[in-house]
C-alpha cells in the first residue's frame, strides 16, 4: 500500500464517487482528504427523504430551486449548507459558507465552503454550483 494512503487512512476511506474500479478490478476507494471532499459533495447533492434507510440525510438546498434570487434566499442557502455539514460530516469544522453569483452562467450561484479537517487542522475549501431558476430573479 502507498505510504501516502497509509498516512491518511485515519481520516477515513470509502467507495469512490461515482462508483469506479481500480486497475486491479477492485472497487476504487477514496482515502483521506479526497474521501471528505466526496462526502461533502454527496451531502450537498442528496435531498432529505431520498435515502430510504436514512430519510433525514442530505441538504435542504434544493428546496430553494425556484426561490427568488435575493439576499434572503442566499441566507437560507448558507444556513442549510451549514446545518447539513454540522450534522453529517463530523470530520470537519465549517469556517465559512459564502454564496456568490457565477459570472459565467446566469441562474447559478457558487457556494464556497471553507472548512478545517479536525484531525489535521488542514484548511481547505470546496466550491459547489447551485442552479436557481432565472425566471425568479429579483432585481
């Protein structure tokens, strides 16, 4: 096993997402920081109620899909992301969640999550695109 993988196993490991196979034909694993990043994306992409055995799992962000594009909706989006991370990703401390317009795409907000990995105190960030209906824009 690679020394780098061995050194990061204490952060956790899980199946790579999307599901893939290693060159040896085994299910590919995400290890360490990569596993945490994939976990964050899975939480953000899962709607509560979508998983039969864990109906509370996920982030409520998609409830805002047709909400007006205003400061109140941005505030709710930040709140939903913070709540989901606090509840479902115990390996991190969320330092901040920021929502900005994507200059390249109308109707898209970029959610930037700045976090620290508890076990290593390593500070990282992830940017996740969130699509909102253009018809609901408020000037």
